[in-house]
C-alpha cells in the first residue's frame, strides 16, 4: 500500500511574543518546532498532524492563559476540555475541522511585526505514483489565505497555451473609475455652472453606477466595424508588401 506525505516548511519565523500559549502549544504539536532568534521555526518532516494527543493539565493551563485573546482555538479547545473525564491525563484534539493556516492567520492579525506567513509543502509518495507528487505554496495574511498547487499551475499553463493558440482579441476602448473620479474633480473645479457640489460629495458608488449606465447605453458598433475594416485593409497591405519583399529577395538570390 502506498503512503502519501506532505513535508512542510513554514518559511516565516513566528515571534514568541505574537503567539498565545495555546497557539504555541498546539502549533508545536502540529509541526516540529525549533528556536530561531526570538521565535519558532515550524516544519513537518512527513506531514502536519491533524489529531493531537496532549497533556490535559498543560492544555488547560495554556487555554486559561490565552482565554482573553481572540483565537480560533479558544472555543475548539474549550469544547474538548469540557468532554474530558475526571482523572484523564491525556486528551486527543481533532483539528481536521480547521486548518493550521487559520491559526497562523490569527497570529498575523494580532501581530505588530508580521504582514504574512509563507508556507511551502511538497507532495510525496512511497511509490512512484502519478498522483503522489507535486507541491503547494500558501501565503497567509490578515485578510486572506491564498494557496496554489502544482496541479493548479499546470491547469494555468494549459489555459495559457490554449489562449495563445486562439486568435488574439484587441481592446479598442477602456476606461477605469479612477479616471472618472479625476474628471469629476476637474469638471467641478473648472465649470461652476455644472454643480455646486464639492468633489468629495460624489461617492465611489455614484461613480460606479454612472459608469455601468454609460457602458450599457453606449453603442460602438459603427466604430468597431470601421476598426475591423481598417484592420482588414492594413492586413492586405502588409501581405502585399511582405510578398513583394520576398519576391525581390528571391530574385537577388537567384542572380547570385
């Protein structure tokens, strides 16, 4: 039977001061941890763990010391500790319902020094199976957890190759709402008859709605047809010029 592994390296050192005691305890069981300056370097030689076995007293102490800090682990651990029988010294903590990335995101949200946590993983297998190898990168910020696998990269390469093989599409006209915002200010500044409003009274929603309305009501079919016709004429002229140059070049080569 084949065994699948996900060796993982957290490339960002996590400062000790940015983690709650509960996060430090749990992350140190999901990953292996080594001191790195004033923080911890996390890694998993085989795969990050999802089901942890922890000392009950140690878990209670860490939970109690972290209870006043916003963290996804607080409620999960509280529920699990409530299920522990008197006299139990060990407890299993199933973290398959959340991702370790979510724990790191809580750390980034509170940190005054971390803008991101970057993680790299490899997909390996004990047998040379086609579905057992690859990799993944994860970028964790306060606002989002972004990830991409090698399978997704291959899909993107295929899409790019298909797009390259398809006829090119050319944009004749494009404008963005930032340009409209600038023009609003210019109109109000130079045309007192246009409005008595200050430019900041025009909201982004006003501009967005106006742009949608203008796009919906504008018909550029005639301009588009003219552009296509001009492009066709230019293509014919290009072909005539290219063929004439080729004939001239072939004639010179034959004389030589």
